[in-house]
C-alpha cells in the first residue's frame, strides 16, 4: 500500500500522514515499516513508533536489486 501526501493535504514529515497510512492498513505503527529515501521527510514515521528503513536516493535503473532487500525485513503474515 502507498499513500500520497498531497492527496490528503498533509506534508511529510508530519506524523499525521503516517498515522493515516497505518489507519488505512488497520495496523498499529509498530507493525508498519516505512521505507523511504529522505531522512528529513520520511523519518516522521518514527515519531509514531514505525520502524523506518532508509534507502539510497538513486534513479530506479541504478538500483540493481530494486527494493528486494526490504522483503527480508517483513515478517510473514499472521
């Protein structure tokens, strides 16, 4: 799932955007992994208790593994 900040009128790093995403997922922030590439904007999720994983800000064609490494960070579905 993804949520675009401009669609709900909130700018990152305001934690409300991350809370909105958690609400839409019906999950507590501690169970939602925020993956981003902007330390200033994307770490707003940490204020809620979301784990945050930052990736290098690179063009897609310079990410040979894409975001495959993230899959290993996600626990199996309950």
